[in-house]
């Protein structure tokens, strides 16, 4: 018998903490976010597939809200979206999954033609990406002595609270009337047993100097208006991903953003800590 998940009436949020629907930022197709046993999120294809059509190495299953990279012995399994994403230059999927990937590519093209999705700009052919980014697309943020990988630039992190009109708040977490962090260089230390990292130091948006209440507001991903509101529920899951130096080495930058280097001192909100 199937049992539907329900939220406790006294819960301050309206969200289930697993199976959160989203949209792939590369192709625009729907995905579902789950957490693995190591607390790292993984996007899965939103529908189950017959296990016989999926290679054993690609099978996933969800148990108690946690995604596991293996089959569970049933006739159905889940599949990571990365295998099917038509916007990624990955090895072609198995023949039995090629048709599903083509259908996702057609849907992605329809979304683009209708103006409902804008893919990220691609680098010109033959041009290597610049090692220094003036505005990291996914910055590394440190708060409450923990480093996280943000899903978007610092000034675009959006509040997750629900407004009175039952829409998501459009205010950013970083506002002009609230203190912000500082860009600084911190040691890029690899964990025990990991390979060497591409740099000795990395640019981090440090929120550590802020008061404890402000760091809690950032971790809850709420704007200053909804930070103290206990009646406003969450309309989205916070987008902080625990930073892993090995898995996220592509987001490590050994120099500070250009905007931070131009500012003279820590008095500016995005200034550089000496």
C-alpha cells in the first residue's frame, strides 16, 4: 500500500526535505533533488525506470528520503540526471536510454524557443576559460566555521521565505541595510587521502566576522525582513551544498574577484580582509 508523505501541522516549514523538484540549469528539464548518505545533494530524473533498461552501474534507489548509488533489488530504479542531460558533453548513454535523452533534448529546445528557458552562454570554440573570474558563478562561502558551495553568485542568493501572497520572496539575502561578508584568501587544504588540489589558497566569501544571528540568517537563506518572522514558511530548500575540496575543485579560484581587489579595505561590504 502506498503511503503519502505529510507535514506535521506544527512544522515551521511547508516543505518536504526530500524529492524537491527543480530545473536543470543547463537544459531546463525537471529534476528532483535528494541527499546522499554523505549529505551531498544529487539531481535525479523525476521518474522511475525499469531496472532492466538501466545498466547496473547507473542504478540508484531512494530509501527513507536518502539517495543511494545502487539498485535495491526491485524491478524499478532511479537515474541521475547527469546521464541524460542533453546539454552535457558526456559519453553517450546506453542504447536503451538514448531515446529518453533525445526526448529531453526536444523538450529543452521547445523551452528555449518559447522563451521559458535561457541556457548558460557557451565559451567560443578554441577559447580556454579564464582562470580568474571577476564574479564567481558558484562562490565558496564560509559561515559558522563551515564552508559551503553556493548555487549562484552571492548577490543573487534569494530568500526562501513565503510571502503573504503565497509566493517566494524576491528579496536577496545580501541587502544594503544588512552587513555582508568579505572576500579573503584561505588555505585550500585537502582532506586525508585526497589528491593534491590545484591551488594552495582559494577565494572565500567569509561571513565569520558577522554576528551569530546574522550567520544563522544566511544559513537559513532568509532576507532581513523574514529573518525574525516565525510565521513565514519556507517555500524552497536552502541551496547550500557542503563544500568538498575534491568534488568541487573546479570552483576553487586562487585569486580574489576583480571587484574585491579594487576596493581598498574591509570597510566595503565586499572588501578584502588584509
